[in-house]
C-alpha cells in the first residue's frame, strides 16, 4: 500500500519550483521549457491553416463547376438570350455550332438574334408569348443561326484565299449609309437610329458590315461560273450596246438560283439605297449601259441601263448574274454532316 501511495504522490522534484535565477548551468533548461510552451500554440494553428487552405480550394472548385453547369444549362438547353449571357459569350469564345470543323461563336448568333428580336418587339410590337410570336421567334432563331454559320464559313475560306477587310472599307460603307435621298445625317443620329431600331452599338454595327463585306468578297472569289457569265455578258454588250437585257439574260442561261434575271427600278432618288446601282446609273446618259457593277449587297454581278434621268431621280433597267457557289458549298457541307449545331431550333416556314 505504501508503494502505491508513493507512485501516486508527486515527487518532491516534480513539486520543486522552477528556479528563477538563470545561470550558465540552467540556461539550456529554461530555453527548452519556453520552447515547449510555444509548441502548444504553433502546431494546432499549423494544422488549422492547412485545413483552411484545403477547404477553400474545395469550395472554389465546387463553385466553378456549379457556375459552369448553370451557364451551360442556360445557354444550351434553355437557350437564354438575355443581355447578361450575351456579354458572357462576348467575353468567352463559346461555340453555338461548328461548320467544317470551324467553331461558330455563340456571341455572333446572339448579336443577330437580339437585333431581330429587338426590332420585332419594339417596332412591330410582337409578343413572343403568343403562338404567332413563338413561331416568329423560332423563325428568327433559325435565320440568325444560319447567318452566323455562313459568316464563320466565309471567315475560314477568307483565310485560305488570303482575303482581308481593312477598316477603310468598313468606314466607307458606314459613311455611305448616312446618305439619305434629301440630306446627310450625322454620325450621332445614325448611331442612335441603329441602337433604336436594331439595338446595335456602333461596334456591333461595324462588325456586321465587316462580316457582309468578307462574305461578299469570298462569294465573288469562289464563283467561277458567275465570273464566266459576267465576262461573256461584258463582251456581248461591247459588241451590241443596244441589246435587250431580257434577250441577253436568256442567252446567258442558268436555272434555279443561278438563273440570270432582269428588272426595272422605276423612278428612285439618285442616292437610293440599292447597293450603288442608282449612283452608277446617275453617271450615265439615257440608253447607255454601265460596265459590270459589284453592289454592296454582294449577291451578284449587275449591269444597268438608264431609262429616264432627271436632276433628282433615275429610272434604270438592270440585269443580275447571281452568285451561287458559296451557298452550294455550304449546303453540301450540311448534307455531308459537317455542320453541327449545339442548340435545338425547330425548322419553320417563312
């Protein structure tokens, strides 16, 4: 029993007070006691800091995954077209489709869709919640996605053909667009009009102009059949300046979309927005035929013949040799399964 009590009773050495006086003999002992007391606070905090870092990384990863999943769900299954997600796609190069292994930017599709939707809702007062409004909404989705796909394919061909569009050409088109039949509006008024009618900023409008010019140049560059008809038409007009346009169109031939067509403008202002046909006709005399014209619409080669001309108006006959090769190639890619769309849009009639 005494032995057990001795074991349970602290020894005198243990109860002995820590000497307060530090000497050369006790300095090592004092140092160890102080360091041992500090270790009680150091190591628990070290373990807590590691746990905090791991927790932060885990929460960040979960948040990124959650935001990515929500964003994917909103853009692709839901097809959210809000301004917020449009800005997101402008910042991130997200695809809405691919054409011949070329990614079609979601932002370009939303730019054209938002413009069409803005016009229908603001100018035509179309309600997209009604059956007819839903039909129109699906229609503009289909049309704008087709535009974005065509622009992307044109960009790919332009790189292969080394075709570029400089800022001067874009400036020229935007400047000419400010001309009206009676006056020339200011840039501020024109920008405000584009924003009100189309919902486009100046940068978005310039992007659309550049895309159209690029598509136009590519279409002219690859359409050798239309070029051959244009060369033949130019030669025949030099030989027979008074030849009837209808007879010439029949001679040039063509079927379907490739058929050469003719028409008459009626009296239009000299500054009529018709791709430059009225402006070209205004430089001629009555009965005179122009040389070949590549309009800003980029839909074919044109020739015009002046029927009547005054100081403010012109009436001209025109012949159009259409460009079809670009649309033919794009249709072939779709048929071959080389166009993949990442959003589901029902096909609707006009």
